[in-house]
C-alpha cells in the first residue's frame, strides 16, 4: 500500500471483491457462450472458467439464464455505444449507413459476440418482454429515431415505429449473415440495405421542400 493511503473500509473492500468476482463470472460466461452457445454452457463451467466455486456463481446470478441476459445487455450497450460514436449524417440514409458500418466494425472487433447475443430471448426467457434480447434493445433505440423522423415529416407517417424497428433489425441481421456467408462487398451490402429502407420509409416530400414550395 502506498504511503499515506488509507485502507478501504471493510464494506468497501467486500463490495469491490464482489464486483470483481461478478465481472470475472460475466467475462467467463461471455467467452463460453461465444465458444459453445447457450444450451451447452453450464453454471459450473462458468464458475470453473472464472476460477471460483460454483456456489459463488449462485451468489451473483440466480441461474444461467440470468447471466446470459447480463451478457446480452453488456453486448447491446457496446453495440449501441459503437453506433453512437459514428458521425451522424443529416439524412436517414447517412445515419443508417453509418450505423451499419459501425455494426460491421463491432463484429470485426468482437468475433462471435453478435451471433451468441442474438439468440431468440423467447427460447431462454419467455416470461420477459422482447426488450431483454439484443434484437429488442437495438430496436427500442431505432424506434425512437423513427418516431422522431415521422414527427418531423422526414419519414413516412402511419407506421408503428416499434413494429418497423423490429422488422429493420431482423432484416439487417439476416442480411449481414447472408452477406458474410457469401463474402459480399461490405460497401455494396450496406448501400443495398440502406437504399431498400430509404424506398420504404423516407417521405418523398421533405420539410425543407415544403417550405420552399
């Protein structure tokens, strides 16, 4: 301990150790979910990989489902932060294209995470809402952007933003899987997805065009 540094109070030390153990368990679970998938990963495997007793696992997570959902939330936050860091364009087209490029960059930087975290949450936690999965969490953020675009007259009105947001996330996920399997040029892949969404959603008359008419 450095000179002049007071030791942490006992409760603070316990809280820090508890947080460190939980972090190790979550990191171990993340690695195993990516390597083995959800169904073949057991709590005792996670505890062993984290170098803690199996009882310690249950001190932090009720079951495997709970640690999986914690992993999904962690990965979703990383994806959303990566998208938010992308420079925002002025148009729906530019913003969507930027988000897709950011998503592809995340996939490159974190191999296996998207496929592990995109499992259907209903197969794992049917009692919870669809927001618990990565698909649902990303769709919630997209729905807010769609709602704003509709309100401002930049996107076609009359659609349910949550329904369309879930449809877009599903479309993008499957298109990226297909594009990866067939080694499609990424710029072309992003452009085709973006153009398709443009045709479906962007209002033919933009607010500035109405003002100048």
